[in-house]
């Protein structure tokens, strides 16, 4: 089927249809990209799985449609400028093998679009639901894979601001549509997605209150008042880890009355003191007591578990001796 992209229509049409049978809008973007179905929606627009009809193999791709909340004429030109700047940043970030590649960006029918590489895989929230709680080894593998990605985007002066299990995808090994970017390395098969609310940081921006944005439960306190920093991404990654370890939503893992995390009470398997303390420092609510950059965490992990050391499976709680 072909999905109409008109926000006021969104009718499904037969596969080869040129114009929507309901609103009569053109269904193929820039004579190339045809939306197949909606795969996500939020305050900033919608995300569609699509197909690139220009290429003979007709590979899948992802269309992100941005719908400015303020539609007044004086804001449209500013929105277009910000969109172009955002696309340029994504283009730079997309050269990293663990970030979706930007394929195109354009405006059509006064609506802005980004087209990105389609990641064939399963996000970590889906994996958690299907396979159950992560153990310590899987968390360490996740950190070893994602920390270099965070280090890269921060070096480009970008804060992701929405790290959570749904925005981390484990790519299938067989990447038939983008074979050059496929990798036999398990680390490179962890992909960080959804840079739609990423913030480009300047010296001025670091000192000025910005937009309140992010996902509740995963966003740190400073981000809730519009003052995200690079360590905000570290906090969100830490909360992601404790959610994956416990299968419990972040809100329930924090005791508001005591003002402290109680995630250890919900563990499904044993976590060593070293890794537990590392996670605690990632999710400290005071920014000056938190890890300040991903490299600090990577160095600590390498000290705890040198590369040549073989991990031993964590002891299941049900197996603990009394």
C-alpha cells in the first residue's frame, strides 16, 4: 500500500497510485520516495517506512516529516533555515557507521522532509519484551558499543537528548540494502537513531535556557528545565541500562521520598559492585557529580574488564546461596 503524506488525510492507497484517491495530493516525494506506512509519530511530526523508487533494487528507507507547530508566515522561513542546519548536522553524523545515513532533505508542499537509511533490526525495548531482562554482560557490551558513538556526536557539538531503548536498534547482520555499512562486528550493529530533537551546542547555547525536550523518565533534571549538557546523554544512557536490567519503568526505579535510585531492588540477575557503582555515577542527578564524558566511562570499563579478560555469566538471583 501507499501512505498519503497529507497530515489531514493519511489515507492508504493501492501500491502504484500516483495521486491520493481521497485528497488528490501527489504520493511520491521528489519523484522518488514512496511512503508505505506510518512507523512513528510525535509532537514534531511523523515517521514513515518508505521505498526509494529511483534505485533498481527499490531499497527501503525512512521518511521523517516535520510539521512546524507554529504555522504563521513569519516563522516558516526561520523553520526552513533551522531545518537546513539540522540536515547538515545529520549529514555529518550519518557518516558514522552506527548512525543512520542521511539520504536526502527537502521541502515539498510546504512540509519539510528528511530521508534516512532504513535500519533493519529490532530496538532494545522490543528486544527486552521478547527476550527478557539484560544481564551484566549484555549491559557492558551495550556500553562498549554506544559510548564511542556518544563521544563522536559530542565531538561534533551535538547532544542527542532522547536516548532510550526505543532509539537504540540492534541491526541484523545481513544488511542487503546497504552492504558497505554492514558489519560483522557486533559492536557496530548497535545503531543510535532519532536525532530529530538533537541540539547543536555553541558556547552561547550552553549558558542559555533552551527548549524543554526529551522522553520522561529518561531525561535528566537539567534537561527538564531546558539546560541539557553533554552529560545529559550519559544520564539517559544510564537510565536505559537500569531499565534493561530490571524490566521496570524508570519512574518506579527512583524513590522520590528518599531522593535516591532503588534499581537494585528490582534486578533480575546479579550485578557486580564495580558495574553497579559505574551505573550509579551515570545517573547521579547533580551534573557536577556525574561522569562528564563517555571516555571516562570507557576507561573505567577497560580497567574493570580488560579486553583480554573473558566475561563470566552473572549469577542469577534465584541461584544465589543463602
